[in-house]
């Protein structure tokens, strides 16, 4: 039973355009959400997070949106750069983030020059 | 500041042999996680420690896997005996207690032949 779903295995975007990565969750106990970026042969790197008390969090070119009623979150990257090419994992946790992280399967983003 | 350090980076063993992985978390981080990542999947939690105590080991296959975190600092994950299906990347992560953001090491890629 996949509690965190990333339904797009891959996404290809032109440099300078917006990248939108989507994530759905099923467990209503999740109240803290994170995005990680992973390059080949490296561990996941924390990118940005959002608590369920917010619906948006911004950090530079990265913005995460949370729609609690739809159990959906998205990561926007604007503008996209070739260095953003990586696998992006959505993760969720309960108890304000004090419980384990549950990951989606990831979306491979390719930003073309 | 040093990140999460794991060793070895790569390991190839024959089935039925034992194997051990080592992790040194970020200094001051009292929560330590071992995750396993199969090809094309997101990381899945094996065990979570708060200081020396294993607070979540429900996903650890206890017939062959064991872990320890003596003195609440570094940790060792062992598999004995290894099976072909254990081939995966084993990731260690650490965080400050109840903050939600886990920082990952580079992982150990295990191949069982």
C-alpha cells in the first residue's frame, strides 16, 4: 500500500521554464512534508519542507504547495536549470515530523539546455 | 561541518555470507535512521533510533538483520546471512530529535551474487 505516490516517473523541461512535480498521499495523519533531490551515486539531499498548517513555502527558486483537502502537494522550480536534473522524492511524516519519513518512488527530472 | 558518513560505499558478497555497514551521524543528532532503497523505489525505513533506543524497528527483517547504536552515536547494520534479494542501497540518515528533516549519507550499494 503506497501511502505517498508520485505518479510521474519522469519529467522533461526546457531550461528557464517551470518544472512542476506532483505528489499525492493517502494517510490523513501526515502533517509534515518534504522534498528531497537525489543525484546518481549520492544520498538524497533535503530541498524544502512544509507543515500542514501552511499551504505554501518558498525558498529561492523552489516553492512547495500543499492542498490538504486533496491530499496533494507539488514542487515548483522556477526557472529550471540543467543542474536541477535529478530524481526528486516526496516524503511525508506524522506527528509534526517526529515520526518516520515515508517516501514516494521519485520523479526523474531532466532539464534540457 | 561533516555530514553523515557511511562505509563502505560499495560491497559485493556471495549469498549466505555476512555483511556489515557502518554509519556516523552528524554530530549532535540524536535520531538515526537506516533506510533501504531498491532500484526504482523510494527509501524504506528499516529502523529508527532515538539516542540508544530503537523506537521503530517494525520493518526490520529480524531473522537476518540486526542493528546497534551503542552510546547513541555511530551505528552498525548487519545482515547474516545475506540473500540475493538484499541487493539494494542502504542509506543512513540522522536528524535532531523531532525536527522532521533527516540528512542522508551517500549510502552503501550492496550486491549479493
